[in-house]
C-alpha cells in the first residue's frame, strides 16, 4: 500500500462563543481577521495510496505555517509503504532535524500525517484505531466542558456534564469560589491559568494555596511552560494536582514534566504532540510515573477529537477529554459523522480507522484569513491597569489583597 499523494485542507474557523469558552476577555469572528482576538484555523491532511484507500489526520500548532511543512514532508513520504508507521515517523523526524528542534510546527506536521497513517491502516484492516492500540479499556470517554460563570456551570450540569473547567487569570480565586458554590461538591472542577500575562512562579504558588480548599481536579498551566523551576516551587508551596503539557511535543518535550513528577496530569495536544505514535509513548511514560493523561483539545478541530477518543479508549491512564460544549456551529458540518455525546460522555467510534471524514466542500467555503492574534481585551482585567498595550508575557499581580482572596467584597 504505497503512498501516492498527501493533500492538505486549511479552513478559517470562528472562535467559540462566550458561553462555551472559559477564558478572560472577548472573542472575535472572522471580520477583519488580522490581529483579531480568537482567530482559529483547522488544518486537515489526507494520505492517498495506490490501493485506493485514504487516511485522514489533523494538525495544530500554527496551521497556516504547518500546511507548508506538510507539503514539504510529502516529498520524503510519497512512494513509501503506508503501513510502516513507526519507520515513516522516524523518517520524518530525521528529515526535519536539520532545521533545529521539532517545535509545534514540525511536530504538528508530523502529527497530521501520522494520524492519517493510523486511520489508513485501520481502514485497510477493517478495524478501529483503538483496536490497533491494544483494544478497549472503555467504550465511552468522559468529557469536561468550559464554564466561566456560575450560571453557565449550572446549565451544563443540568445537561449531564460532570466535570467543568473555568479559566483566565483576571480573578481566579473568586471565580472558582463562586462556581464551586453554585455546583456543589459532586462535580469535578478545574481551572486553567494560562496567560497572557502568565503568573510569576511566586504568584502562581500563592494562587495554588488559595485554591486548595476547593478540591480541584487540577490547576492547569499555572506558569509559563518553559518555567520548570516554577513548577517545583508550586509543588513545595501547595497540595494541589497540577496539569500541563499542551504546548510541548514528542516524548522528549514532555519528558521533564513527567520524569521529574512536576505534574499529576499530562496534557499533550492531540494535534501537535507528534501523532498517535507519540501520544501512545507519552501515555506509557506517564503511566510509569502514575500520571494521568487528559489530551488538550480546546482549540482543535473534529478529526483530532476523534483521534483523542481512540487513544482514551485504549489507554489505562486515560482520564478525561476536554470539549468545548458550545463551539463554532460549523464544527458539526465539517465532520461526518458528528460524535455522540450523552450524560457527560462521548461514545467511542467502532467503524474502521478513526471512523470519520471531513466535508471537503464545506471546508473550501471557509478559506484561511489569519492565524495569529493578541488575545484578550483591556477590559478583561487580566493585565494590570494601563498595561494591556504592552502585551507582556509574564506579569506580577497587583491589588494582591483582592486578587488572592475568595471574598467578594475584599479590598
């Protein structure tokens, strides 16, 4: 089964609605796309063979740039046997090695191709990808939704969701306190603290201590991803589960978080971690250190979500899957079929391969316009007053008596 072509499908996607996205600030649409907050692209890949079979994958990390990387990598893959997935992954890594460390662009390109190869092999053998990974641990996968207000949280719980994540760095302690009060003790709650601006390690440690009473399933990305020493500082300061890893790729990129025990939950991004081949290895490394795996998929398209379902179905330490409950309406039209969600779970597909395809005509109706933005707004409160236009990467929190307190009328 020889690879004859590798095709890419890039599309512009509106940002999730405010109801579904747990983050500070507002989110735009495609109007005036350049520089607009919340701009997203989805990039899909199809690998075609001389047997007439096709596999589909998805890349994330910087889709407009990754599309070129996929096209470049196709020159070393066309003519190869598509069934030898590990060998082809090693060949791709060797091919891009001369350009420096893999990063999310190189890993994102490899991810989409690798995912398509797994889909292709499942199609050829007439079996789901989870079966190629060792069979099922579970036939449905628990999901968590995003909620940034008590009202949204209660509405999602009423729909059957049993785990929620809030987000943003503007007012994390009081936000968690309000949502926990609204949903009670039986719903799992998390918070994502990713910037910008990122917390300093000292401030993150202080937030973590303040959040201890709320029994969170995890605190996610409390500091900038390159600040490994900061994770050690938080570990020493507070007894809270930590989660991270969405901005890193391959077993080598996530190795320090896992081997040094800096996190309790590892979160490789299904679209840019290096593919199903790498996700399986990352999960095994995490399992050896008693760390759970909860793939990041907050900004991903629907094909990567299918891949995450197959992975979490087969992995013993698969914990939960991120899902934006009220995403862009076009998501359902992009993918065929749409995943089935019920009572806070997604049903694992049983069709061969990943069990999905994209509507190429619908994708073509949404050409890419932009793929970068400066997130947030001055009104969100994430930045210190008067500093939003600086767009600094890390910032010390001011008004500390208020920031670290759960009391609504604090100074």
